[in-house]
C-alpha cells in the first residue's frame, strides 16, 4: 500500500504542472555536485522547485530536531538518521540506504605523487609541519570516518595536533584546493569534484566503517512533489549522476 501511495504521488507531480510545489531537502555536503544535477533534472521535468540546504549531517540533523522545516533528509551516515527516527520525525517505512562512498587522502595540485596508505605510512613526516584538512572529527561523518581510519592504522596520535578541522567535508576540500593545507581526508566523490586536488591514496576499506547514505521523507512532507523527488533519487537518471561522481548506488 505504501509503495502504491508513493507511486501515485510521484505520478501526480508529473501530470499536474499547475500544482507546482517546492521540495525542501537537507543533504550532506558531499552530495552537492551530483544532487544539484538531480534537482535540476527534476525541476525541468516537473516544474517543481527543489531547495537544498547542504552542511554536515550533524548540523542538519540538529536543525531538523530543533524544528527546521524540511521534507527530505539525506545523511552521510546512519547515526544521524537514527536520531531523527528515534525522535519520530521520519515518515514510517520511507527510510532507505541509497549510496556508498569511500575515503581518500588528497593533496594540492593535479600531479601529486601517490602514497601507500598503511600502518607504515609516515603521515606526520609527509605533512612536514603543515596541516591535515579534515571535517570536524568528533561530529561530522567525514571527519569521524577519517579519524577512525587513522586510529585503526595507528596514525592518529602522530597527526592529531596537525589537523585543521572544517565545518564539513567540502570546507576541508576547499582548504586543500586553496593550498591552505597540503593534504586532506575527504570522500572520493569530493576529490572528483575539485580539479585543484589529486587523490594520492585510498584508505583500506577495513580501516573505517562503511560509508552509507540513508535518505528518508520527513513528517513535514505533504505534497506530491516531495514523494516525487524522493522517488527520483533512485531513478536511473539520478543513478547516472551519482555514479558519474563516484558514488555507488545501493537502491536500484
């Protein structure tokens, strides 16, 4: 029955352009490049506007918990979605994991030399007294994943004092792009979106928890357009944008 309702609402938003609505989305900052394209396609096809607020998943989840109006939330980890679910803010049955990502070490410039990331890496020596850009390591998912990887590899203690913490992963990326930090830890998809950096190494997948992006309709969602855009997130057209940016789709 729930699937029928979502399908009916999705169809309605495509067949009634006079009923154009605005979809309010709160999304992890790492989604920006691909999700902007998905939203633009949706607006072109339906006439419905999509307004997206990008930030760290922790910031967005706290805003929603404090009453910020949003129709859809897409998090860069499951923990913050869990918090909204515990608070009863999700449309029952709408939550689903849609994407996966991986963690990489980036350097400023296009042709930086490759680094083998392992327990033997002298990351502190590589920094040579400079800063390592990361999202906030105790709050933002990208920073939490990065810290977990460094701890797992036994590298955290040697570089903790050198970490330049940014409010989200795109802000950490910008520090390296502007050469304010020579190295940074971000998602592979962020690195792909920035021509001024190079991926110099990939963290072993066993060194950090799986990076999963759950999405859900929130109780604020009332319009056919909300359900329509939520359905569009896993449509083939959206999948093409996400995979082009380096994400792995989890939902067909």
